[in-house]
C-alpha cells in the first residue's frame, strides 16, 4: 500500500524569515499542529507546538532557527516506509513531492485513518509504552514544562497522592500557557491577578475528564478515539484500576505499522543525527548483540530515541538516550544521560544489558521453582 490516495495537495507554510511570535499566533488561530517552513521549493523543516514550548527564543526569532528538519517522500512511497520516517523524525507530517516538485503533504492522521481496519489485530497493551511519567495536580506549570522537556514526552498523566489518575496535561495545554500573557485575566479570585502563568497549579490547565484507553481493547478502537477527539495520545488505565499503566500515542501506532518481517531485528532510531561517532548500523548491531544474550526472548522490535537538552559542557549538549525492546515476554528498556549522544548511548546500552540479564535470571529462577514444584507434586 502506498500513499498516493492518502497524501493531500497543499499545506500550511511560512517563510524562513517569519518570526516565532507570528507563527505562534498561526498555530493558535488556524488550529493547526504543524507549519511547513519553505525556502522557495525547498522544505527546511516544520514547526509544531512542541518546538514552541521547548524554545527559550524570543518572539522575534526567525522560523529557520527553530524549524525541525523532516524528510521528503515521493507521492508513491510505501505506507510502511513513511510511518518509519514519521517516527524517526518525530514529526506528524512530511512533505510530498511529485515529479521532483513539492506537491503537498501526508500526515500521521491521514495514514492512521486509512489503515484503521488493519489495526484490530493488535491490543493496546501490546504496543503502548509502559514508561509512565506523571505529575501531581498541585505541581506548578513551570515544573510541568521542565518535566516535559527533561523526559521528551508530550503528555503527563496527573495523579493524586495515592497514585489515582485524575487528569492529563499535554504539550498543547502547556503551549497555550506559554503563548498567553504572563498574567491571567480573571484569575484573581483563585490565585491573584499578579500570579505568573508558570506559577499556577497543573490542576488549572489539566483535562480532568480525558478519554483513556484500556490495555485489552484493540488498537483500532483506541486510534478511532484519538482521531475523533483530536488527541495525539491516550493514557492507558485498566478497567479494574484507576492508576495509569501506560501511554498509547499515535507514534506508537505508526511504529507498529512500520514493523517488518525481515530476518534482522527491526531497529528504529529517532534523532540519529545527534550521534558523532557511532553510525545507525553500529547502534543496531549493539542492540541486537545485547538482545541475543537472552536466547528464550524473541525481540519483536527495538526503538532507540535520543533527546537533546539545552544544557552543555564544553560544547557537548546533555543528551538522554532511551532504548526500548518489545519482546514476546515483556518490555525491556535502558535509559542513559550523558554529554553527547555517544556517551548517552553507552550508558543506556549498559543499563539495557543489565536489565536483559536480570530478566534472564528471573526467568531461570521461575523455571527452577516450577521444576521443584513438579517434583514435590510427584512425591
């Protein structure tokens, strides 16, 4: 299946010289999630609410300084390959060319809508991330911004002191706060007219009745819900509990759609350009080597994600590396931070290796206990 009938002609674009303040207003007024930055017929990148949120730049900053590079695809590109490019570029849209010229774009939403019927063979629990980063309702908006940036996530489940799920705060919610005046009009009854926006509590901006997903429902059902309510992700909450156990995003669904049946392990790497020494092939080889140390574990897919912080040391940015293995048994992950992506990768690989060996040890202990119980039952 290709994107011929999925891609659309035209796009919301801006020139490299347009200012961040103007683009922020467009994102709000047009209700769009992406602006394509064009220099003539060349696509320089995209700007999304996340780029606005993560930027400390002034409103006078030009668009080309903030635009995130994205790949360009042909109008007849395979859907699976486009899904992979969307995941690896962390984008919700890629420009589409026809006959060598920029023709239009294809969005994650359009692809998901086109393949909905193929998603009923997967359950939410099979592809949702189990790495939940939450926040308390009385935390400040400033603390939420830092948590989003530090963890490279786009939504935070809000939980009370007992761990109960009470709402969700998303990047889009935070962007609205960042784009407004620092003093909220009409908030005097609650926190005072002079209270800074980032000092307000999370509960003031969170959605306290968000749609959620169950780990047992199909990915088709959950994706239909995300598309219907225009959400990029859902917090996974089991029906028998009120505690979040995971997060399902459109990126998770796209990643599942990009899985291959090749003999080599499917390893996707987001922001691989941050690496200076190791290549994509080097990373994939190292991940495969570690995964192979657990003979009884079948790795279905591996995802390596690099996230750059603004802090630097001797010119090297602080980078977080997350490696996640989806296996036939359970999810295994390793996370590391270091100055430079190569150092972060080394630490994350070490952590992943320890976790894989720990899983192998647990499985061995369980098998020994099972053997012992069977022998006792025979007595």
